[in-house]
C-alpha cells in the first residue's frame, strides 16, 4: 500500500476501502465529477483485510488523505471509528463516507439513502410519498437507506426478511416512523406494493428472494440495490411478474457518489453524463 501514499499528491487524495474492492467503479465516477469542475483528484481503491480497517484508515489519514468511501463489509465498523457522525449516519448506524476535517476530527456520513432516493424519484420518476413500499432484506445495506425513504412519508414501508427477527429489530430501531412494519416472506401473501426494493445479497448468487406472485401493483417499480453486468435474477423475475420498470443499483451508486463528492468538495456534480457513461 506504500505506493498509494504519495505525499506530493496527498492534498487531493481520496479512496474507497472495501473487501473486495477491485470491481469498484467509484474512482471512475469521482474522476468524471472532478473533471466537471476542472479539479484533479487522486482517487484510489484500497483492499482492506477484515480486521484491518482501523489501521488502514489511520495510515490513509497519516498520508494526508482527505476523504474515504467505505464499502462492504466495513460500513458498520466504520461508524465506530470516526469522531463524529452526521444525523443520517447515526440513524443508519453505518458510514459510507468519511471526511478528514481541517480541525483534525473525522466525520462519518452516509450518502447511500439519499443516493437511492434521488435515483428513484429524480432519475426514474417514481414517488415514495403516500406509496406502498416493500424493502427486502434487513442487513447493513438496507439499514443505510431506510431513513431517507421513511422521511418521504410512504403510506406503508414493509421490511421483509428471511430471518424475521432482523426485520423486527429494524422496525424497532426506526420506531419513530409509524408507517414501518417488519415481517417474514410468508406474511407478504396477498399484499401488493408500488415499489419493491431488493436489498438482499441474493443477487450475488443469482438467487431470488421467495416473494409471492402478484406482489407488484400496476405501474410498479422493481429496484435492485445491486448491479451486475446483466439484469439480476430479481429484476428478471420482476419483469416476468409485470413490474412497469426494473432498475438496478448503478443509478444509486452514481447518486451516492455525487452526494459524497458534495460532502468533500461542497460542489454538486451533474450526474446525468456520468449515468449515461455508466449505462454504456
Ligand atoms: P449487507 O450488509 O450487504 O446487507 P448482510 O448483513 O449479510 O449484508 O445482509 C444480507 C441480507 O440478504 C440479509 O437480509 C439476508 O437475509 P438473512 O438476514 O436472513 O440472512 C439476505 N439474503 C441473502 N441471501 C438471501 C436469499 N437467497 N434469499 C433471501 N434473503 C437473502
């Protein structure tokens, strides 16, 4: 890792840390954003061993790093390493963006939820307010996005998970939002939704969560937080089930990156050309 820490370039040094991280498109996205403002940033990918996050963050900081993105499986651990948490990171209990402040303090933020919300509402044109939303999964990925969805005041937001206790635990954690319910897959029989969001890791193994048929209302959006180089098993199934629109997580990736970019640079990039480049 020593070659990453080039002190001459450190004033604009950023990175994403994860395991695995080789596939990450974040360096490409952040470079495209920086180019819009005529900025040069050095954005690296750093593979971190499980158990090594603390040291890796300390090394990066000592080398003059200014900001970090944190990806799987370290988002929850990262929330315990920083000095301060933004309200949305505290609510999520997970951090995907770290800012090394001039003061020497580190702030942990979470831009995943706002990124997904912007993709669903602004890019795809689907409303969340007053709609029936189903979120599948109850792991770290889902925890990160619930706050911004709930703040839109959906009519109902159901979290369905294979391990029911984890869904119920999330219902408890977000209990200040009355429209939220946690349950198992069998409880979904007969229920229909306007937006169904897959936040499980099932797509990695080309598996489909056991959802009932007719889960989509007419005009529904099926959204997979994951992206692959082909439609995920969930999106293929949703298409067969008659979902109006099927979208993968590439738009969320670009939008969360834009929000991280804003956190670090106080500049709002135009995501449209980057979304187009990613889709191509
Ligand atoms: P992450 O931080 O990516 O969310 P995680 O905490 O391991 O990772 O959570 C993975 C989620 O995908 C969980 O909700 C998991 O269900 P369990 O809590 O029952 O383990 C869900 N998941 C993974 N594979 C699945 C499958 N084949 N069908 C349904 N749910 C699945």
